C-alpha cells in the first residue's frame, strides 16, 4: 500500500526503506537477507564493544577502588603518624624482650617430621632403652640372685649378685647428720683340711681367735670416700673396742680403699615403700696382737654402716656405734619411691644393664673419680685414641688430601708407651668430672698381677694374645695386626650432661684438651700422640660456629642492604629509615619463631632469618625508591593531591549533609573544612609536601605490594599441610614475614616518611653539591 504523497525517495516507488510491521507488502527473502545479515553483524559488533567497555570499566573501577583505599590509608596514617611510630617502637621492644626471654638453642638435630609422625615416636620409644657399648660376646643377665647387703662373706661364693637388698629402718629423730653401724656375730673359720672349710658362729666375742678380719660395707647416697674421711678413725677405734679382750692393734689389709659395688634397695617391709641407695665395700680391717703377727686361727666379722635417710637394719645384729658425718651428708639427695616393677625399671637402669664381669667400668673410690649427678645415658662420653694419626682439618668438598693412618711412632712394646696409656686412665683432675671409664689397660694390668707378672710387660705381644684369647678384651678397643698392637682406645664418661649449654660443653671440651696435652707432654716419644674425640664435640662446635656467625652474617647483610637501598634512592637518611624497619621485621620474625611458635633456634631457623632478611628489603625499597624520585614540580604529584583533596571535600560535604538531615543534630557535623577552591591551592608546608609525596609513592607501588603479598600468602598456605616439618615451618615463616613486611611498608613506613621523610633536595645533598660546583668553577679554565 502506498504512503501518502509528500514522501520522498523510496517512498515514491512504493517500498519502504525498512520493514514495518504495518506494511502488507511481502518482501522476498532474497531481498531481505542482506539487511538481516547487516543487522546481525551490527548487533554482534555492538555487543562486543559493550563487553570491552564493561571490562575496561570494571578494571578501572577496581583500580580506582584500590587507589581510594590506599589514599584513605595514607590519610589515616598522616592523621596520627607519631602514635603509629610509638606503637611500632613498643612492638619492637616486646619483640626483642620476648626473644631474649624465650630463645633456646636446638640441642639436637633438626626434626624433619611432625611430632606425631611414626618416625618421631620411634625415636622417643628407643630413647627409653639403654645401649650397652660392648657385650664382650656375652648377653647381659636379665635375671639372677638377690643378695642381702649384710651377707659380705657369703657373696664372694657362688653366682654374682644382680641386686642387693636390705630391710630399712627409720633414722632416730634429731640424728640426721649421724651414721649408724651394726655388726654380725663372730664367725670362726676352721680349716680341717685344705679342701674343706668349716665356719662356726661363736657369738659376739673373739675368744680363741688369733686374727680377726672385719668386713665392712657402707650404704650412702654421698660419695664413699667423703664418708670415709670422717668415719674412718672412729670405726677403727670401735673395731679395737670390739676385739679388745684378746687384740691390741688394728690396721688395714693392703691399705684403705673404698669402691662402689652397686645399687642397694632399702625396703620397709611393713609399708612396702623402698628407696635406692649406693652400696660401697671397704678393704678388710684386721685386728691382732702386736708382736705375734697375723696368725690363725682366723675369725671374720661382717658389719654394715648406714649414712642415708633410712638405716639398713639386720635382725639379730648388734649396734656398733654412731658417727657424726655432717659435712659429707650435705651432698645427699635421695627420693623415696613406691616399690613396684614399673618404678624399679624406671628409676634403676642397672636392672636393665647390670655391670659386666671383671668390673669393666672403674667405679667410685679411685682417685680422680666423682659422684655422678647426671644419668649415665645423658653423660658425655669421651674417647681417647692412641696409635692413629688423624688430619687436623676436613675439606668442605672432595676427598681428604691426607688420609687417616697409623702413627708409626707409637710402639706399644715400649714400656714407656704402656705407662703413658695407663696414666691416661688414672688420676683425673677433678674438673674433668670423670665418673667411670672403660680402660682395657686396667683389666690387662690386673690380669698380669694375678699371673704374678709385671706391668709394663716386656712380652706384650705374647701376654696380650693370651689375655685376648680368654675373652677379656673388647675387640673394638684394640687394633691388632699380625699380633702387634697398632692402636687402642679408651672410653670415659664425664658428669656433664649432653643437654648442657653450648658454652658449658665447649669449656668442658677445652678442659679435656688441656688434660690430653698435659699427658702427651709427660709421655715419651712412643706414646705422646694421643687425642680425644666425642660426638658431642662435633655437634656443639658446629652449633657454635653457626650461632656465632649469625650475628656477623646479619650485620653484613644489613650493610649490603643499606648500600643497595642507597644506590637506588640516593638518600642515606632514607636508607637508614628503611633499614631500621627491616631490622624490626627480622626481630618480629625471630619473635614469631621463638615466642609464638616456641621453636628452638637451630640451623634451619637461622637460615630462615638470613634468607628472609633479603625478602624484607623488597617492599620497603620499592616505596622508598618512588618517594625519593618524586619532585615538588611533578605534575602527577599535583594532580594526585588535587584529586585527594576533592575526595576529602566531597566526603566532608556528604557528612555535613547527613548531619543536617538528622533530627538529632544540634549543629554542623565535624568534617573537613576544605572548600572547592582549596583543592587547587599549592602545597604550602614541608609536612604537606611529605604527605603528598608519600601518598603518590603509595599509590604507585601499593597495588603491586598488595597483590604480591596476597599471591605469596596464598601459595604458602599449601605448605602448611605437608608431611615434612621443614616445609610446614617454611610456610609459617613465609606467611609471617610477608605479613610483617606488608604492615611495616604500608602503615609504619608512610608514618615515618610523613614525619621524618627527607625532602627531594635535602641539605646534606645540596651543600656538598654546591661545594663541588664552586670548586669546579674556580678550577675550570676560562672560556
């Protein structure tokens, strides 16, 4: 249908320019297709353009949101920068105070697995057992006879005692500093023939005895030698009194000596409570008539003296006096425990590891040995070696240039070399705190004496082969090649715990070094190259080197970091400000490890501190670098400040509007007094300039710092679920140092820059530059 006249163009031809819903004209499909294709293409292009614009708008919106957030953060920081700085200083003070209070060095090897891991639990379970250094081809006895402590003469016959026991009795009130002795009946020893001995109880007298042998044991928690010093004279007088009816002189059989037998259990039979003490044996005391000599018939008396909280009570025995030993008992420290199998195994390791035969360990009483105050499993073991030459240094990489070898000067056949070995294991200085020792030369010397042979041996090769064939020697103590002793070792235990402080163990190592040097200087050329070693020395020396070099390494790293910051910023004051914040970050990281997490500082923790010190420099360096390169005439600085001021004015206007509309308002709400014209005013004060420079620097790098921190924290979360302990700690440290760096860079450092930030051309840069230019003008040749 035609439109009315008056139209133009295609209307005159009767075809509308575009399809109309009211048009009844049927348009052919062929004619309509190009228009439809054009319309679909136009619609698609419009949608693509709209999507691109939307994405750009979203990106710009996110960027503007970040700018607004950072600008608001700087504005808040600039409002109270001094308070923020003071809070930061207080936090640093508490950081270092917590470090000093809670720091502890890791005494062991780094723990790889978590505390609940099966490999960690296995080590804890194994630590409850004691390892015997040498069994000498024999298994330790797990069962054996229990002997009464007072049965002295009977204990020498039959199987050795595994446990000594006696009935306990409470000490009389007010007699805590006294020791009490009791004696048994006199035993008449009648040898009817060389193969048979008859022992007869003749009461408490000594009638008919030619010589009386008194065997005495001591029960005490103090050292037996200390007890004997105060008790000896009184006991000799008492023995003379007991035998005075037909004896007039008392002396010791072969000289006085006190040696430890083992632990004794004092049990209260009625209550069942028991306590462990130490049992000592003294040399035999002889009573006889002067002039007649030590002749038969012989009689024996067993006696026991108690110097502990409880007394060893023997039914049917007589008391043998009381003795004041107050100074010796000052070192007594005992503990009463419930007598049960579990407590016995826990408190007495001798049940699990009875002493080997022939007294392989030299016990108390010998000159130079001390009373042990540290458990045997925790004592430091020192090994002394003869006959092996060891290199003094070890290369970090590669093979040892000079291998270990035998010392050709060591000649065990030489009597002076044997004397040097024997002296090395006797007469220890008290500061070495030697509790006992495994010295093959002592056992060998006693064996020679039993064979009526002399020591040093002139036929060492033959005697040593015979002695070793009897199974008396530990194969690990002697290195014999072709029948000749090429090297040997001795193990000694000191009363210093392996868990002692690093400085205490190193001082103890120096004492051993001085002792070995002294013995080597006294020895002849054939035995003067002994040296000592211990696994504890190796661990503590490595720990000392790591910890002592940590401070130097941190100082070097801080110096290099300062120079690096100075190189990029060109301002030494700005470099110092950033460096102080980095040190605060490292202090916060150390506080996190020692106080918050409760970690002991070991090699891994020290490496964390050193590695992440450099990581802490990154954020602060970027912000300081941008701050130092912003000039007052920078157009972006002025534009950013105008934008910030307009936002502040608009926020204040909105706040005033809301306040005016509130029915409860009584006046104008507090807000910014900036006017629209003030947004274009120049920066008038130095503080305003520092604030503007800080704002622009934060806006330039703050987004990158935030995104970097978020990505680092997100990637570190997965380390917290690892099985290995080192990765878990690494994740915790990364998250802690990232958080500390973020807070110090976006909160503390802007506050410092607002208050103390240097100008773009400070005097310490301007004055030297003027001086150099003045000199240059004078020296420059005229044109």
